C-alpha cells in the first residue's frame, strides 16, 4: 500500500512538472510574439509606426515585406518598402527643409532647356515667373532666354547638372541672352535668393472673337481655398455672358480633389450636390467608394456649395490646355468633368497621375513621431468608372507651345494653345494684331527638351484627398 501511494505521488509530481513546463514554454512564446518596446525617437520606433500605418492604408499593403530592416533611417526605410509600382508616395517632416522635396518655387520661376536642331547649342527658356518673387523682382519674365547658370554656359550635357545646382542652393546667378544677328549675345546677369512665395492669383479675361465671348482662366495649382477665391472671376464671366471657357492648366501640377470638385461645380451644367463625381478604389481595408461632387467639394467645411452653384456657368463643353506639367488634380478636372460635359483637351499629353493620397501623421498626445507619410491610398475614376490614365491623357488637338517662340504671356491670343482653342470654338483661324518681337530665326530651331523644371515639379506632386469614412 505504501509503495502504491509513493508511485502515485511520483506520477502526480511528473504531471504537475509537465504542466508547469508547458505553461512556461507557452508564456515564453507569447512574450516572443509581442512587438519589442523600442525607445521613442529611435529608428525602430519610428519605422514600426510607418509600417503599421502602411499596413492599414497603403494601396499595395498586401505586398509589403514581411521582415523589413527597421534600423534604417526613416526616409531610407520608407523607400525600401515602397512598392515598385509606386511612383509618387513620399515622407517628410513638416517645416524641415532637409526632408522637403526641392523645387524652383522658392526662387519664383520655372524654365526649360532645349537643344538646337542645327548645332550643339542649348538654351534655357523661362516658362513661369511667380508674382512677388525673387525672379519677378529681378525683372525676369516668361519667354526670357537663359544662357548661363552660375556663370557656366548651358550645354546639352550639363543641363540637368545645372538644375541640380539650383535645387541644392540658397542663391545662384542666371545669365540672360538674346539672339542678335543670328548669334546668341549675353545681355545681363541676375542674382536670385531663396524666399517664401505666397499663393499666386489667377489670370482671367474675356476674349471676343468672331462674335463669341470666351472666358479664359489660368492658375497654377489646386491649393486649399482655390474654388472660393475664383468666385469673383466666375461672377464676371456670368455678367459678361460668356458662351465658352478656356481653362489653362498647362503648368498646373494639381493639389486637392476638393478644389477640383468645387471648380467643376462652377463650370458644368446640371450640377447638383448629390451628383456622383469621383470613385476611389483602395485596398481591402479601404474598399471602393463613390463620392458626390458636393461631398467632395465640401468635406473640409471651408466651401459653401450653394454659394459655388450661384456662379455656375451651365456650360455644355470646356476647352482645357495641357502639357506634360499638367498633373494630379488637373487631371481629375479633365477626367471627372467628362461625365458632365464635353471636354476638349488642347496641347500635349498630361503627366498621368490617376492615384491619390491623404496625409498620415501621429496624432497621439504627446506626439511620438514627427514624420508625416503621404502614401498612395486610392486609384481614381470618374463617375462612369473611367480612369487608368497612368500614362497621361492624350490631347484631342495636339499643339506644342515650344514650336512658336518666344513664349507669350498667359491669355495672349497669339499664344499657340490659346489660338488653337479659339479656332476650335469659332471654326476659323484667329487673326491677331499682337506683334511678336525677337522671333527666333532659322539659326535656332528648338529640338529636344533636355530639362524642364515645371515638368519635374509635376512629377513630384500628388493628388490630395481625404480619408473616406
């Protein structure tokens, strides 16, 4: 009897030992499956937040790497896990120049460099000069020619290198030139210093041609508040009883969907708050959602849709001017107006941004991560489900403004894109009294575009939307 009890106790002790051992192993497994508690501010802590955010919102979230290197610097980490199909996502720290995407805006101008068909010569041509900027204060204007940057003559081989010098500088010099007696002659040198540039005002006018009143509107971006700021221009168009509209988006790199929706609401006929405007297609978490033009225009509460509708022109078609610098929300305008009215695109193929993002940031209190992510979250389609313009939207009437130099001021009826639009409207070639000075002769014929700072800016822009509920 004693032996039996002893054996039973041994069996019991063995069972208890096995149970304790199992629970210990199980507890260890649970601990190992938990995320490490990285110190706040470390690369691992920041990158874990980035990865978790992308797993929820990123369009390609199902293709993120399983074991990325969390020790990388945040920007390097973000780029290392970006999908190979992702052309536009980026990461930045607000108000930190070291993480910002560089551009020419802070100097107040954009330019292109073209080669000569007849020689090895290259010349820069100013395309955009911003108001109240270092460039405008230096007397630069659209159509001016640039022969040198930082004292170095622009060539076919160094055009991109010299642009990189500009992007990496706080100040630099431009050497201007004119073509005299078939020879490029240097005229003057200007110094430009980086500065803060305010939002630019639109250019609007009414053109009368062949008995028709035509509205013309030019602006450079779809920044917040644009639609509201344009109500005065549209009010004037209404009072002038314009019959047609030319929307000049040739250098518009885009911005917010809300502003594009607000502008569409002032152009197209038969607009109402609940008319479908845009379809967003996200990952399995985001799904597919259709948003009305009213909801899209007013989601942030800064625009009164009824006030916008009071300026509606009720048009059945619109003429839009485009180049390779036409991108983002500008392309939303082109594609998403089509279910409402006829869109005649004049110029060159657009950039091709059929994707949207919204800002992802750490809203914990206190904030633990200063970085902000702007990842691609949605593919975009119009109310008819038409999208897929990642290679750009082709023009109905092809015109290259560089075929007619010098470049003229926005809205000039002798400008080749404006002239083509007026001809399409009236059915007649336009006769203009504008005198074109300093026309380039056969001694210089523009050939290849070697660099275009405005197109580069369009490459870096992104369609800005909002998180859909």
